C-alpha cells in the first residue's frame, strides 16, 4: 500500500512526525516506527468516524507527490545497483533476482543486509526484505518481516512457510532484526 510509503517519507522529512501516527491527505494513519501500530484506511473506517476519531493524536499532512516520486526513484536506483534484474511492483516494491551473484556480491542474505543498510543510510528509509527461491515465497517473507525487518526462507525448508510467514515460528526461516519493501529471490542462501 503506497500510502504507508507516503507516511514513511513524511516522517523521514519531518522529524516532528517520527514515532507519531501520521495521516497523509485522505490516506492512512501510519504509526511510523511504533511496532504493531495499526494502519487505518479512512474509506473503510469512515462509518466509525474515520481515522481522526480513532486516532485524534495523529498528525495530518498534505500529500507531496514529488517527494514520494523522488524517494521511489532513489529506491529503484539502489535496487538496480544491487541486482541486474529488477521487477518493479509499485512505487516502493520490487523483486530483485540475486541468483548467481554470490561470487561478486555475496549470499542473498548478505545482499539483503547491504541493501537495507544502504537504504537507511543513503535514502533515510527502512526497507523490509524477504529472501527466498521464488517471488511468491519472497513476498510472503517480506510481509512477515514487516514493519522493519528481514526474513530468509531457506531452500528446502519451504514446507514451513505458512507458520513462519505468519510469524509463528522457525521451520527453516530465520528472522533477522531490523530494517518501501523489497523481495529478493535467489537460488542459494547463506546457511
């Protein structure tokens, strides 16, 4: 959902918004870096009074689409520096094929960690990464690692994905702590 990305860009650019629920235009309330913060869709919640009623302490900011476009371009530049094959899915989400890069760039895990670090240092945004052999599994891992993490689904351990992707436990998945979204696919993972 790009509106979460919009709120993250607003919080990056305005330190007074960090850690506070933020409403971008008529978008969503985003809890920023607060773990477990609820995201409200005003269209869904308007019958109950909308996000302002549910979260009166939220900061409301007007949308700045040029800032979101600039942040998206910076993320995609980083994605393209990271892997030769990048498949964009939205403003802040892409699949990066890192298969075969082990000799020159490291394992998929190392590539993911470097991508997250560079996004934080150079763009000022957290990037959640899922690493797996396929796009579907990488997407599931990325979802499970939100809001700010990295989840690796090891080859041959995909049978444990439902439990791991729901945050329910290991079965071949390792949750690595901290750092829109990106899913890396690769043939091999660091063990």
